[in-house]
C-alpha cells in the first residue's frame, strides 16, 4: 500500500487518467503526480471511485476551495458514496448528469442510463 492506496487501485487510476491531471483547474501542470482522496483518507475509502489523479497545483487548490470542492465533486462528504458522486470535468468524457441541487454544498450525481437535468 502506497499513501493509503493499494497497488491495483493506484494502477487503475493511473490507467484511467492516462497520467493526465483529472481536475485541470487554474494553474494545472497537466501531468498527474498525486492521487487525491475525494473523501478524506481518514474515512477509509481507498477505492478507485474515491480517487482523482491530479497534479500538485490542483491537489493544493482542491484542499483550499472549501464548499466549492464539494460542489465540483473534487471532495466528497463522509456520508456520501464516492462511487455515486461525479466530478467536474468527468461529464465531458461521456457521463451524464442526473441533476443539480440548489444546495451549494450538494454534489452532482452520475446517472448512466439517460441524460436529464442541467449541466453546470
């Protein structure tokens, strides 16, 4: 286990990202070097769905965003299932948004069977 990630999870995340930063926010270097726990490491979710492959700049930024990181799906509340929370910009890769809450702390939820709701 490396930094809380089992080798097979780390490998799956790296394959998914193709070693590119999965956040791509302001200042992004595009080259992923860190695996970020969307739900904090202490909550014990060390699954591929809870992981984002990110560059250092985006990793630092996501931890400084506060509530916005939850809205974007870059952070996940301890009581939420990380597998059901889609992150921005993942929808661009073909996932569909089931809806968007008016609650600024709520996360978008992925829906794979049909497209409905509005996109951020």
